[in-house]
């Protein structure tokens, strides 16, 4: 989680954001007066953008920056202030408002709203410069608070890839090294190297117009991380150390020029990120002396960059865990938790002075966006209503066609089932004749009258099966809920095991399936006999053939006939009325 926050810090450091948190800045000046707001309204959009960006450098003035950018956004939605606004300025304002919500006010749902508006407007109007920055902020937003905004087909890493693609499309050679540097950090901290393998390969071979230390720093660091992922630890160390030496050279040059620019702050944070990577590399390769030496350098530099203190504590924890020194692990774990609490409390401190003013401006923004889009929404609603009506008519027609087709199919299934039952009835009549003839033979041969042995001959099995069929055909007890294999065995004058064996051998199923066949066939006949059973419910017919549960009966009936009992009943009544 905190590694993602460090990436966010790197990006915003490059955009001119600062994160110096101090209770001393919570003063009355954070609340804007109506006069100051009117003074801002008097400025053209171009000046408002400049003023807003200037306020971004001062954490205590972020509310003023928010106000300046909001005026630009409101003018766009109101279509006011004379000529058509510069879309690029509107995209920039939306981007900055979303960023302020993300890193200053910590309201992730509003951050997602404005960053998404900026992205959509930039994509629709081909505003290339701000598009990759917006993608990067959306990536950080997704990673920081994945559950705070609606589900999307994108994830954080997809947005980073989109940022890279957009920067390539715009030939943004200033941003490409930053994205590549962050991709490298993500590759060794949170995600496998394969996630950004193609982009990092493209970066190493990208034909930059002008070489610079920033490009060389990112290039060396990317190479080092790629060596790391392939377990080439010596090459990884050399490349990462090369990037460290170059970033230190850049910092020295900035100090010589006495600059306090965003580039200088970004370089400082790059150095700390590289030091953190080296510490982790040394711990992984069990070079604990080198890891401790680098930790001390890292520790000395975080005194002026408190944003990285939490990562420093985390690295100390890893270091002492590797050395199995539990007391030190516990110490730095305590410092880590205390640091998180301090950051959280300091962030809340700023909310006190800004919350009321920000909420007022936000209400104004919502009203402006709502009113300006009213006509467009009405036109969209009318179009949607027409489309919905056409779809409804199409669905009605489709439903009617499906109903007719289903009804015809049900009727066909019913007719086939009736024909099948008639064929079964004729078959059983012939079986009955054969049974009568066999009984005459059995009367002459008393040795075949009883089947109490465990093993019987094929001829005896045939005779016993016909006796079983006769019992089933005659109904009676067969349709009682408690009819069992044991009862059938008694009626057939045989043993349950022998009866079960004969049914399996002659019918090809177990007793339960054999019994269900007769019960379901009888249920079909009773459904068809509308004169006698026409007023019976499905439950009544189910009970009359031996089923206690309508659910179980319905499931078996549909599996056997292809129709539900209710549909079969309706088809039977329809066929009776037709006749």
C-alpha cells in the first residue's frame, strides 16, 4: 500500500505538489473570503490556471487552487465568459481538481468523478498533453482505494499502461522517463516483471530527441530492475547504483543553481526510491552489511523528506527479520504504526480549515453541472425513450413468437407422450397375454411357482419378471406412498434381492426407477382423463400415484416427458376441448 503512495508522491512531486505537513499552517487564511472569490472570478481562464498552479506549491493554499480551477470548470458548463473556452484549459482544471481531492482532501469518490471527467473530455477532444497525467492519477486512485468508486473494466495497472500509450502518442519525452521509473518500482514491489515487460523494453530503446540526466537515471534504474527480475544481481546492482550516482549529480547541480523547483524535489524523491530499492536488493541477496550501510544513508536523508519515513521503517523491519532480531523488528514496527497515525492525524488537521469552503464550492459545481446538462439530458432521454419503445415492441414481438413456438413445442411433446403411452399400453397387453400363457404352464409345473432361491435360471427370471410386470400393471398398492421393494417381493413370492436382480437384468434400472416409470405413466393417463381427473390439482394427482412431494414429482415428470405437470395438464385439457 505505501509503495503505491510513494509512486503517487513521485508523480505529484513532478507536477509541483508538496507534502510538507505542519500544524503551524492551519490558520484563518485557509478560509477564503467572498471578496477573494470575486477577485478570482474577474480573471480570465488562462490567468486562473496560472494562479491555481501557483497555489498548488503551498499546501495551505490548496483551497484557493481549488476555487480557481472550479471557476474554469463552471464557465465551461455554463458556456459563459464570452468565447468558447479552451478545452485544454478545462481538462487541466478538471485534472487538478481531481488531483486535489486525491492527495489533499482525500475524498476518493470526488477524485474519481473529476479525473474521469477530465479523461473523457481529453479523449473526446484529443487533448493529448493532460491525458497521460490523468491516467496516472486514476491508476494511483485505483490502487489506493479500490472500493471507493464504481467498478470498471480497468484496474490500476491498465491505467498505467494507458498513460504510457498516451505519452507515446503525444511524444511526451518529459513524462516517459517518469512513467518508466514508476513501472520499474511496481515491477519489483507489487507486480511481476511481465506486467510492464513490453513498455520497459520500448523505453530502453526509445529514440529520444535529446538525451538528459532524467532519461539516463530512469534508463539505468529500469535496466537494474530487469536484471533483478532475472536474478542477475550483480548487473542489477551496477545499473541501480549508476542511476543513484546520476540522480545525486542532478541534485548537486540543482543545489548549485539554488533552485527549489519541482524538478529538484522530484530528484530528491527519486534518490530515496533508488536507495529503498538497493536496500531491498541487498536484503534479498543476504548482503546485510551493505544493506545496513545503505539504510543509514536512507535514514539520514528521510529527515528532510518525511514522506519516505514509513518506507524506511518497513525496510528496517525486513532487515531485522532477515537477521532474526525480534526486539528491533518490534521497535521499527512500533515506529511504523506511530508514523502512520501521525500522517493520518496531520491530514485530518487540514480538513478542519478547508472543509466548509470546499463543500460550498462543490455544491455550486454540482448545481452548474446539473443545470447546464439539463437540455442535453432531456434530448438524451427523448432519444432513449424512442429507442426503448422500439426495443419494447421488438421484445413484445419476440416474446409473442417465442410463446407461440413454445406452445407448439409443448403440444408436440404432449402428442408424442400420448403416442408413447398408447404404445406402452399395447405392449403391456401383449405381455399380459404372454403372462397368462405362462401361468398356465406354471400351474402344470409347481417347481417354478416360487422363487425363494438366491440364484435362479434365465427361464425362471423371465417368468418372475412377467409376474412383477403383472403386479405393476394391476396398480393398486403400486400407487401407495409406502410401496417398497420388500412389498413387491412378497407379492411376487420371491426375495427382495432376487426381485431387484431381475428388474435390473430385464428392465435395465433399479427398483426406484422402475416404480417411477409406472407411477409417472399413470399420472400422464390421469392428466389425460379430464372427465374424471379434470378438476384435480397437480398436487392431488401426484399424491394419487404415490408422491408426497410436488417438487420431487415435478422434477421427475419433466425429466420423463419434457413438460412440467402443469403444462402437461393444460395440454391435456386443450386436446380434450379440441376433440
